[in-house]
C-alpha cells in the first residue's frame, strides 16, 4: 500500500517535469489536471471572480500553462521551507530564536512578494487574451 502510494507520487513528480506540450502534440495531463483542479477550487470554494483569478476556465493549453506556475510556486515554498528547517536546527539555542523568527517573517514576505509579482504578470499576460494562438500547440479543430 505505502509502496504503491510512493510510486504514484514519484510518477506524478516525474510527469510535472515533462514539457507542457508533449511530442505527440498533446498537453501534459498532469499539468492540465493541476490547472483545472486549481480553477475549480478557486471558483467554487474561494469564490474569486474570473477577472481577478490566477486560473481560468479558458483553453486547455492555458490551463496547462498555469498548472506549471503552481508547480513552480509550490517548489519555491518547499525549498525555502527546507532551508528554514535546516536553519532552525542550527539556531536552536535561545539566543538565536529571535533571529530565526525574523528569518521566517522575511521568508513569508519574500514568498508574498514573489506571488504578487507572478500574479501581476499573469493578469497582464497576452496569453490570457481571447483567441491567442500558441506556437507550440495546434489545437484540434472539429
């Protein structure tokens, strides 16, 4: 049971590092699923309006694109958390605790600023425009 879960997690992580558009001209299913699930959470549970939202119900290619951004931001948070965890081991004495919590606050501020910059760039991105033509993906025409 635990081994199967571990394999599934490793497979998903491996899929996240694949290109957004696969050589067979299909979208990366993992990134597409992340983008769709994040849009569902954002619109159904958080009730964020679409014009202010990071994720859209738009074309699947754009959803895979935003799914990659989620992966990038989560990696940034994870890596900075590991670095802070290692620093907490080093600064475990009472004299360093104040500095440690200062580092935690700085980390939170940097993550917030990075997220705000990514969100601002995403809101002004030309790829959000209706009818944008992706150079690396040819959508199916029915």
